[in-house]
């Protein structure tokens, strides 16, 4: 009878130790994950701050050069950010004005009868243009030239 009680007591003690070990490992793993994700968030915030500072020049070309430098120097590592920035740097219709506001230029036909603006210079809507195609800001296309977005790009 004592032998059975001792086995039960030993089994309960062993189970308690196993549960304690599992709880310890679980808490350490949870702490590790929390630190890992906090570090990732800090990295994203750091990269975003670098990008904001890079474009605060008010000069489009200088801002684009700054962004390219951040990528080339390995200070921006997020693949999505790198792809987006590379598109902006290569696109001559992007202008960066007043801090971090990014404004994309649009294309219009210089003909006074034209009524639409286009996001790409080879838009199907520009094929009938009898005058030159010019690049203007979106604000200018709407207010100065009284243009509306092309139906092909709506």
C-alpha cells in the first residue's frame, strides 16, 4: 500500500515539475517573440523617419537623391519600401514639394479643345491629340486647364 502511495506521490511531483518546465519555456518563448516584434516595429519606425527626413528638402531631385542614397547605403531594407521608392526615383512625373507631400504629375494635350488629363503619357485617350502633350501638376490640370480624369484611367 505504501509503495502505491509513493508511486502516486512521485508521479504527481514529476508532473508538477514537467508543467513548471513547460510554463518556464513558454514564458521565455513569449518574451522572445515580444522582443522580436518590438524590434521589427522600431526598425520600421526608424526607416520611416529616414524617408521623411530625406524628402523634407523641398527639392525634388535632392529628395530623390537622398532616397536613393538610403537604399544604396542599406539603411532601408524593407523590400516593399525599396520597390516603391525606386519607382518614385525613376518616374520623372513625381515631384516632391513642401515636406513629405508627394504629387504626381499628369499629362494633357495642349489643344484648347481637350478636356481630360491622363496619368500615363501613352494613354489611349491621348492618341487623338493634334498638339503637343505636356506634363502638369494634377492641381493645375484641374484648376487652370479645367480637365477631368480620362475615362480609360478612371
